[in-house]
């Protein structure tokens, strides 16, 4: 598990024209495993305050993801999971990089 190095929570209804009650801006350092073709791996980031049902709007790494499929989602209270899936035809080993996430809690 990677711990978030920075979490900013904006509460209120000014984000996205009042669609969300909270916005979590997360920055963490992540070192994904080397993945052979067809393999996948899931890493987690501790994000205090997120809850099941919150949505990850954006996940961005500060390196080229080299064709990996990257999916981020809230998997438990205070936890965001990031799934890496390799379908490139070769082995991919990403360098350690800064991960940035935007997580929101919907009004509805």
C-alpha cells in the first residue's frame, strides 16, 4: 500500500456546479510491479475520508504508462485501488512515479 503524501479535501457545493459534496485531491508515490503480457496487478493508496460509492474521476501517473490499462476505484473506506493490466504483447516495468487522483462524493 502506498500512503498518500498529500490529500486535500474541498467540502461544499462549488465544485462541478454543485454536483459533489466533497472533492479529494490526492498525490502519492507509487511503484507498480513489473508486468508480463496478460498479467495484472492492483496497488492501493490510503486516502483518509474516501468511502465506498465515491468516484475516482481521474488517475494520472507522472510517467508514460506504456500501453497499460489503468483503472482506479474506491475499494474500501479510506482506500483507493489502482489496477494495472498489461495487454501490450511484452513486459512493462514502470518507474516509480507520482500518482495523482481526483475522487468525488456525489450529492445523489
